[in-house]
């Protein structure tokens, strides 16, 4: 289940969080993640052409490959805020650097929340110095709390691997519930590890893991202006530098992907108003790319998602969504299963008895829809949620 | 308003409709449109790779350029029904041809409704011959009624133009409420005219008009397996053959587009659970293609559509949707208006007072959002609906 109480944390990082008055609700909204010394850093960012000020700044900063502190706020995205927004993002970095006594270039800033309103800078002026004083190795959960906007629960995941005889730990924090589509819509994730990872290796590992996790989830297909995933490696576990394709390198890559996958699934499960987490598994496509295209088309269909909400084994909508994905498919070869219950063979429904069994699967909080195309060996998956009344309620009222 | 009582109908066509027992509700579900003699015919069809049996058949049939009868049923889409489905569609054509005493090749068949269930052929065996006996020039409204599935109201539009001193009339019927996205998702439309139009001219006119109307509406981005638009020209008005680029030819093209636009807007207004009809107008794009891409991206954003439902002037979501459209935009040049109320200038919000005025616009049943990109002279539009609770209710429960 989400929110597992992660205690075995990577060495070399400290955390702090506060209620700084950015959110009207008075809930925690400002947090800091600080490495004891400059950490190796890699990042992936939104593909939206409209990029929020903190993303502009952070994307530039982490090009150096080093980062020592992340300042993150919720309640205000500092997006569509023009020159003032960029100046404010810079000021946030300056404040953080000043409070920590480190170079400004080692600070990343991230914001999430309402678009189009400038940051309330007095909140930052007042609370950033206080955060710096409160840093502690055990406040990681408080940071996850302070990152929340419409999130129903904070999101933390962790794994550990042995490298060169040393325990290396990975912990990930994420926020994101609505506006989630591939290419990382209003989603922030910070991953800390005490493994020793070179800069170029960190970038490649993160890109691969993001591609297979955060880029394969959808709640509502919208892509935000602020999405950011940052990986910080402190090396504080004292293990030798990671060798990418060695057995230990592969273990680390798998552990990193597992952390991101846990977080990605939590985000879908927490999709605004979502009651179900559904894996769309497409097998037998002509290529992996085709499989991914079909999986994405099914996962993002509003009709499929409302049918999931209604526990309706409406396989016709699944076939229709596969059909308009834009890749070659042969309807007469399609096989569809809900978990292990076959519902369609050779493009034809298997009747009322199977539908009754499939409906039981659809009532579960988590299940897999497998679509076998019978054309080749390409496989891919996508995680999606159902689409229910709560999604409408939350998003129609979000700013009021 | 929709449902205007159209009386001035094109000469040369007769209509009939019945409750044939295909729908469980017992409502009208089977109809016939018959030309007095073979009419010039053109059609456009779904781009879904999974194509329903009646579409396979009709697409093939109208290649001849002639059609004399359309048999249409609601309540069952005859989609994902394999070989049996194709045999059933053929049988429907044979029954119709037999009842009318015409060649089978002159019959088009169209179906809409539930996917994955074979047609209840006894309904057709019984009622097609009766329909043929009941044909009448004044039953066009009954046909529109019988085409409905989740449609809240029947959809009819009409125009007339003078060609060579003769009044030529155009009447269009449509069904469609959910699963509406460009490329004509679960949408059927039949357009009859008594103008004299050559086959190749009819095809070009129809394609152009569909591109600017039905292909620019969205309710939920899903594209169905059954979409069909058919144009039948009887020539019964006695006017000379249409000359495409002549003044009269252009008048006819405009009238045809107006009929389709009326129907397209009725479909959006009737979008499942929709309470608003919104035109997304994008101006100042680098090209018309770019403008259309941005308009589509905004029109299909679930977050934008839920904000419309909540009368929330959330311009940040509009900019974000423009940003992920995939074309070049410069956020600092963006101007946004809700009807004539400016809300954004140079990418920045204009504050609380304008927002209050914009919110009033958003409460209207029909309004325009104009997005000026400031990059060139490319313009395009898209029609969309809001996304509310009713959409979820209807689609979660559709089959139960």
C-alpha cells in the first residue's frame, strides 16, 4: 500500500518542511532537501512548450551535473508569470543558497499549484531561513506532505541494493494527482540515493526509468508546465562507482525503476477522483512502439475509463480505442482478458457468462486488461485510472 | 435552436421509420430514406482501423457513385461482430432492395448502438418490408427520431439555394452525442439535396464540408467504428448541373457546409452530459495547420472542459493545453478572450476584475474562447462541450 513508513534512508541527505502560508489552507507548503555536499544530479522535465519559471531555472542549473539543495513549494506553480516569475524563482534559489551557505548554482527550485499567480515572496523570505535551521535526516515524510496539492496522500517509495558489499539506498518522493499524462504532467518527483553514480550514468538511468514509469501513466491526458524529476546521488554509502551494465549496475537500475514505478502507480491510484488502478497490457503487437501506441490509446479513452468506473466489461470500447490508435491491427485476431478472464477471442465477445466473471474483476481496486493483437512480439503497458464523478467535481471547483 | 421544424424539403426523396424492437426501450429504431430513382452519392467514413460491418459494406457500395436507399438502425452498431456481422449487413441490404424492387447494390446500410452484439435479424425481416410500404415525403423527422441512441434530441438542419433559377433544397439528419471526435466518431449523418451534382463534384464538396464541420468537433476524443456521412443528390429540382467554382456553385458549397455545421454544433450541444457549446478560435498561428492543432489540443483537454463546466476562467489550463499541442508557440505573446472579454495579454492574466467578467461569459450556454498566438496569420476553430457529471453517469451506465 502507499504511504509505507520508509525508514531505511540513503545517507547524506537532510530534510525539512513548513507551513509557509502559500496555501490558503495553512497546510505545509514549503520544503527543502539538502545533500551534505554537492551531489551528482540528473533531471527530466516537462515537454510542454510553456514552461514554468522554476523549470527554466532548474533545467539550466542541473546542466552542471551537481546539485546540493532542492527548494519545493506547493500551492503556487509560478507558471505563466513572465519575467516576475523568473525573478522570483531566482530569488528563491538565492534565499536557499544564503540560508545554507552554498553556491546559488547548486540550488534547484520546484513549484506546483495554481497557474498564473506570482509567488507570495514574503512567505519565502520568512520561511526559507527557518527551514535551513530545521534540517533533519528523518523529515522525509514531512517533505512528501508539503509537496501535496490535490494529492489525497503523500507518496514515498524506497528500495535498497548491495553494491561492492555496501548497502545503497534509494528513496523517492512524488506529488501528482491530476493533469497527469506522459511526459510528466504536473508531477514532481525527487529521488535520492547514497550510491555513487557518475553524472552521465545518472542521466541515462533516470531517462530509461522515467520512460518506463512516469511516461506510461495517465489520468486525464493533460501535460503540465511544471513537471520535474530530479535524481540526486550522494555517494555517501561508500560504495564504488556504479558500472552501468554490470550485475550490480543492473540491480541498481531495476531498483531505481521499481521506486519510480511505485510512485507512478501511487499517482494513478490517487488520480483525481480515481477509484481504480488499471494496467493496460498490450502483447503481440508488430513492434514495441505499436504496443505502446495501442496501450496509450486505450488508457486515455474517456469512454474506456468511464466504463471502468461503472465496472462495465465494455470490450467494444477497448477494441474501438485500439482501432483508432493509428497502427495496423487485425480485429479478427484480437484477444482480451480482464485479469485471467478471457472476454474476447478472435475479435468476438465470449458471451454473458464470461462477462459476469469479467465484471467481478472490474469491481476490484486494481486489475489488468490484457489485449493480445496476434501480430508479432511487441509488448508494452500503460497505467490508467477510472474516470468518475470526483474527477469532475475536483476539477470544476479547483480554484474556487 | 435545434429541432427546427424543417418543411421545405428536397424533391425526390421519401422517408419512413418504425419501432422494430432493436432497442429494448421500444422506441423507434429502424428507418429508411429512399430516392425516387438512383441518386448521385458521396460518402465519408470513420478512420478507425476497426470498421463495423455496415461501414465495410456501404463504403464498397457507394464507390459506384449511385445510391437509392439508406437503411439505418439504432440500438445495435453491428460492430465487432465478425463474419456474421457482415452477412447480417448484406442481408439488410437484400431485404431493403427486395422490399423496394431495386438493385441490392443501390442500398446503403448504417447501424449505431451497442458494439459486439449481432443484429436481431428477425426485427429486420419483419419490419423492412413494412417500412417500404410506409414511405412518405413528410416523414423526415421520424427518421431523425429513429436514429437516436443517447441523443437528447433529433438533429435536422436545412438550407436552400437558387441554381439556374430553380430552388434547390438541402436537408441533413444526424445522430451523435458521445464518442465524438474528429474523423467522425459514432456519428451518422445523411444529407439529401435535389440539386443536380455530378459524382466527383459531390465527393469533393462533401469532403471539404466535413473537414470544416464534423472533423472539428469533440466531446470525448473517442473515435467510433461506425461513423458515416452520406450525401445523396436527386437532381429532382430540375436545376442545371452544379458548376463547382461558379457563384452558384460556391453558394451551394456554403449552404452544404452550413447544414453540416448546424448538425455538428447540435451534436456538441448534445454531447453526453454537455451543458455548454464552446467555440475555440485560434488566430495568429504560424499556419492554419498549427492553428488547428492548438485549437484541437485546447478543445480536447479534460481540464479545460471541466473548467468550462465549473464556469472557471482558468486561462492557465488553456495556455498549458496550447503548450503541449506540439507546435511552436511563444507564451509571452498569447492573448486570450472569453467572447469579447480579454483575460490574458502577453501571456499574463489581467486580474480579478477581468476574471469576474470572464466568469459571466463562462456561465452562458454558448460562447467563444479566442486564443491569439501573435505569430502569423493562421486561423482555425474547434467546437467542444464542457465535461460534467452527466458524461460520467451516462457512460458508466450505458449498457446496464
